C-alpha cells in the first residue's frame, strides 16, 4: 500500500525560511486545520498517513518532502540547502530505516527533495538556491545501477523545481514557463498555469488522483478543462512559508504493516 509520511505544523513555523516572499503572519491554528484536511485528502486518495512527532524547534519541519527521496530501490537522505533545515533529516531517516536501504547526500552537495521531479525512471533535478550540481552527480553515480536517468534542470525565480513544474496526468506537466523551460522535458505535453497564478504549478499526483491547492481557481479551471478533477485542499498558510502540496508529505509504496 501507499504510505504518506507527514509531520505536524511546528509552533516555530512563523520563523520559517523565506527566499522569494516577504514575511506575512501565519495563522498557526488555521495552518493546523489545513494540514489535517491535507492528511484527510491523502487518506482519501489511498494513502496510510504516518505522522512523525512534532519538531518544536524546527520551523520548516512540516515540509518533509525536502528531507528524502524515496525510490523503489532505496531512500536518499538529502542534505538540505538551508542550514537551519539539516536537523530535519534525522527523524525521517530513522523512520525510513524500516522501509528502504538508505544513503546520504554528502558535502559539498546540497539537495532539497522539492527539487526532484520523478517521472518513471527519469529524475529531473532543479538547480536552485537549495540544490547544486554536486547533488546531481551524486544521484547519477549512485542511481545508475537501477537505470535512473538523472538530469539537472535550471530554475529561476522560485524556490524549487516543483514550484515550477509537476506531473498532473501521465505524460502531462503543469508548468510555469517563466520559472523553468519546457525544453528540459522533451516528449511531454504541457498545461500552463494561469499567468495571474504564478505559484500554481505545484500539484501532488498520487495514482490517478491530484491533490491541489484551493487558492488557484483559474489554473484549477484549466486542469478541469484538461480532464483532471483535482481534490482541492486549503493551503494558504503553508503558501506563506513558500510551501505547497508536494512539500508536506513523502509518499512511497510499503508493505501493509499496521505497526509502522
Ligand atoms: C523553505 O524555505 O525551505 C521552506 N520555508 C519552504 C519549503 C517548501 N518545500 C518544498 O517546496 N518542497
């Protein structure tokens, strides 16, 4: 079955890292309500939600996606680009120890999971303020034995590759072409975000379902017109921390073991 690892909103979230946005007040109660709704959506689309303990001193710890990349064959523990986020990997690595052989991204490489878009055996890796070329090389070297094709992709204007592009249906990418070029994804079909909603390219596809923020109605209409009926979730508070729907879970196949 599919497991979705999540972590609660930290009480320190108001001190989160910010790169492209100016700080605006995060309503922690509302953020927690929205996170519960997100977890309900994960359950609805077929995941068993496993929640790690809260991290009161790690402001960005709800964004578990950035701490690991879980593939069928192994789990890659990242070395997050923001120094404040590096301690987040410890609890995630412990949990993943029960599921996959693990290896770590090592200095001088930095990698945030939000920069990795996996489509089949292709791993598109955003070159951003958080993820560098050394990480692309380490991924390529370590994953070649399983046939992964690891490609570095330049990204400008946003935090992570998956802020700019995600897969919303087999072979179809939802993209903001101002932040990442289509030419890096040969053979795909594209759906562009509405120009009034630049942050609307982050969708979470699980099986044939798509979890999508309720705050981007124009792009949602484009998805629906293209035959994608998203499960909407309110995500206004994580958006103030430059997070979206992919960032708040790590989803992977695991045997059905109710104990973990
Ligand atoms: C950060 O700057 O690291 C957090 N405030 C937001 C991380 C969002 N993660 C993601 O898009 N994968």
